[in-house]
C-alpha cells in the first residue's frame, strides 16, 4: 500500500473515532433539567396599608337601664385578616329622652368598653350624645421582607404568605355598652319612659398588604453551567482525552 493511501486511511480512522466520541459525549437536556434552568426573578416587595370594615355580631344596638335590672349591650367583633395594624371602634349616639329648653336635663350617661383578644380593656364615657372612638394600634409591625426570589409573580405572592402575621386574626374583640339613665327616680313617669338608648357602632381596621414589582433577573447555577456547556467546542469537551499522556 502506498504511503499516501496509508495516510488517507489513518485520517479516515481518526475522523470516525472523533465522530464516535462526539456522539458519545452529546447528551440532550432532560425536561426536568430544562425547568430548573429557568431564570429566577427577584421581586421588590412594598407593604401598603389597606382599610377594611367589620360589624358586631349583635345587630340590636340598644342598652337598657331598667329599675330592677340593667341590660347592657354585648357583642363580638371578629376580623379575618392577616397583618393587622390597627382596629378602630366608633360609637355614635344621642339621648332620646331629655327635657328643658335652656338647659338639657335628664341626660343619660353611656359607657363604651372594648376588650382586645389579649385582654387589654379600653373604656370611654359620654354624656347626652356624642361620638366615642376606641383604637387599638401597632398590633403588628410591617413585615420585614422587602424582596423575594421566585419564578413568577404568583409564586412570589405565595411565598410572601410565610411572612404574614396571624396575631388577632379570627380572635374576637368583646364589646360592651351600658347606659345610666339621667332621669331621677322621684319623677317616676319620666323615669319609666326612659329605659335606655340606641346607638351605632362602626369598626374600621387597617392591615398591611404586599405589592410586588420586578427588580432584577438572575440565572440559576444550573442555567449558567448548561450555558457554559453549550458554548464549549467539541475540542474543549474532549480536552481531557487529548491531554491524556497515552493519547499522543
């Protein structure tokens, strides 16, 4: 066999060997690995204050001061909300039985009392009429997280639930309203007619709710590794083989 023919055969064998090695080294990216290589986003988190409203579970808002037995108003207020910041109770009333032209007489005294879930009691009095406000503030601080990593905005919101506070969520506030009639007992007819008073109670609460915005995008480590692998040439992939002393 001529030397040129031998050279052609050797080159052909080398090409076949290199092709076989290339086929052996090639591996398609599995579907699960493709999912893992998706870019991870970093979402900026802003906690905003939202307002909600609740109602006492007893709609019959009246308190009685009878001659022999007082019947105060009582109710519970339950708020099903995470991240409570504050709760405000607003009572409005006006004495419905008074007399006197220049100076009102027989003014009733109303006492408004609210007990928080932790046992804290706040109470205020009002004579004749007015608006009483009882506020429980600083129930929960603002959640401390200001950014979160996730593949989507919905996933980011789901992850943020791990930072929610349940303090006083679904725990009742106890409300009590009592009335002391101002009409004197020596005026029995007027005293019997003035049995108590009606009023209204509104409950307003403030809570923290997260809002997110895309801050930056970072590739996961598996993504970087796969990108680097795709960028490598066949020679670079086979370098360990060529570098082996026995290959030469």
